[in-house]
């Protein structure tokens, strides 16, 4: 996917197109794009948040998990507690 197609997909997702958002999430997960998942998550996309937590957990990115926990994600808080208690 080139940059123009990606930009178009982002615009559609930002306008509420769930299919476009799902496609962006899928692409971001495939390439490990934390920034894209963070952008979608910060925009209120629960699926993006869940995927961001999964990826941050795999990468042991405690800062990202803390950020999500601070924003109210109980899942991120639980994962962070598990990782930091080991």
C-alpha cells in the first residue's frame, strides 16, 4: 500500500468508516506500527487499544502500557502489574 492509499484509508477511518479503521489496525499489527495503533486508540477505537496493549506487551513496552493505564485502560494496568511483578 502506498502513502496515498494509506492517507485515504486514514481519512476514511477518521470520518468513522469502521472498515477502513479495521484495515488500518490490521496493517499496523502486521508491521508492528505502534504509532498508528496509538493514533487510532487515542481516537477512541477500542480494537486499536486492545491490539496496542497486545503489541506493547509482546515488546515489553512498559511506557506504553503505563500511558494506556493512565488513560483508564484496566487491561493495560493489569498487564503492567503482571510484567512489573515478575
